[in-house]
C-alpha cells in the first residue's frame, strides 16, 4: 500500500510502498477514506513530543471502512464505517485507567505517533478505541471530528457551566467548539491574531457575540477561556479576561513557554488547566452531540501524496482554499484524500458561500488556485486566482489556524 512515512523527526514525509498491516487479536483493519491533518502532526514532524516511533506513519483523524476484523472483536464488523482517534490503546489497569481517566494512562499508545496512523491506504487499530460513525456526513467532513472535535469537546467540558466563553485561536477545534457552545446557549467571544478582521467577521458569522484581537480586553468579563493557539503568552492574557472563579483551559498538546505573571492574575480562585488526550467516553458523547446539532465542517482535500504540502499549508497559517495546487482534487478518486481541517463551518451562511464560489468559478484567470468545498456530499470545485481569493472574506477568515 502507499503510505506517507516519517523516517525520523525533523524530516519531511516520504511516499513509500509498505505492506498492508494485518489485524491481530482485538484489532481491526481499516481502508482509509479520509484522514485529517492536525497541528499535532506538525509537533510530531518537528520532534516536539516524547515517544514518537521511528519510522512512523502519522495521522490520527482517520475515517475508514473496516475490511477485516481480528479474533476477539465483537463490536465492529466488516463494512462498518469507523473513526480512529488519537488515543489508540491504554493499559486498563493503572490508577488513571481505573478511575475513568484513561487519557492520562502512562502506558497509552497514540495513533500516528507511537503507532502507525492514517496517512496511508490502510491502518490497523485496537477495535475498543474506534468509534462507529453516523450516517448523513461525508468521510472528509467527519475526519476533523476525530481530534479537533473530540479535544475541543473535552476542552469545553473543562469549562463547566461557564456562560461567557472566550475562544483564543480560531482553527479547527475552535470552529467546532463554537457550534457546541452556541448549541448549549453559551455566549462565545473569539480572539484572533491581531488584525485578522476577516477571521473575526467569520467568527461573528458563526454566532460569536464578540470577536477581536487577542491583545485587547473583551467587552465583558469571561467565565472561562479556552486556548487553542499554541501561544504561552496568551495564558496571562486569558487570566486577565476571566472573572473570579474563572477557568483558563489550555487545549493544545504543545505550547510555547508561559511568561512570568503577577499572582494577582491568579487570585480570586482562578484556575489554569490543560487538556490531555481524550477518553472513549468523550468520543461517544461528542459524536452523539455533534450528530444531533449537527456539527458541520467543510474541508480542503489533498491527495495522500501531497501530505507535506497540506502540513506546510497548516504550518504557515495559509489554510485556505487558496492553497495552491496544480490539479484540483477529483471527487471520483476517494482512495486517498487527506482532509485538511475545516475551511469553514457554515450552518447558516453556507448557501451564500456557495453562491460566491459559483460566481468566482465563472471568472477564471490564468493564475489558477484550486479550492474544493464539500458541503453536502459533493465537492464544489472552484478555480480562482490568488488576488481574487484574497479579496473574499471567507477565504481570509479561514487563514487563521492559531
Ligand atoms: Zn492505564
Ligand atoms: Zn490532533
């Protein structure tokens, strides 16, 4: 099978032909239909996490079809569409596992990090850690649920019953969390990179009551702050934004150093906490909630062999439909699409967005950029030039991945 392999941290992925893995006892073999590209993949490429296997096939937002189940698998059958998340295995017997906190298990295995993941045509997984996925959503649309959605959900739950929730950084997880929070009747305040007015407009379109630069105070005192941007200097800023008893939740797996700050910022029983990984219970709860809302994500598909390009696009914050490609993704070739995280989530504005795309498509120019949206089971392919793309707010809005 074809796989994009990380030979060692610090290098790019290499396209290799490797044997299709065999499912052992308790495992399932999955034909990969889509795999999301996550910021954690960048931390793996850069060697910023411990325990990364070498070589390894990255990818932990896997949507695929079970093609073969090993002995002792009873919950999944061949033909089921399942999701494989970041948490790949736990010991089941340590004090964390026994107390409902398997996300903290010291012997845990992680998909696409300590064991092979989904940047390949096939993957094997421990069946107990896979999720059955709901109908009514496309493969690529579901991929971001498997990490951005799950971690976002756990991050939001750490905020308890906070009514005014601040979201710092407006990328994959934030887009999904904004939908969950709005569904639960919370007020959402969004902070973006200073000056990213398009992202702020987009956040407001998604239902944020306020959106602005991350270095200004919000107009109201927050009950909780959710940090998705991997920027340590946002921690004291977020502490200043929350009121007494407020919580600052750091949702990322890696963050730059947190600068020194005055105790006054923590005083008043404010808390700072991190979110580590996920539990299977988080997954079950999130998928059921996301199905009911329903959470909508739109993704930019890249072919498997273009994984390096997809990762660099994410790294540079250029995630947009304007990622340059020589050939537009072809809907008929569903074997190996990587789903980049959501370009846009538009429960209400979708029709308008599509109309704009249609107009752009009619206006082709020699300098082509490919864009693919998959809003309702069909890709809409548009070609547009870079300047034109930049002039459209929905493109700019999706640029911010911090
Ligand atoms: Zn354990
Ligand atoms: Zn992830």
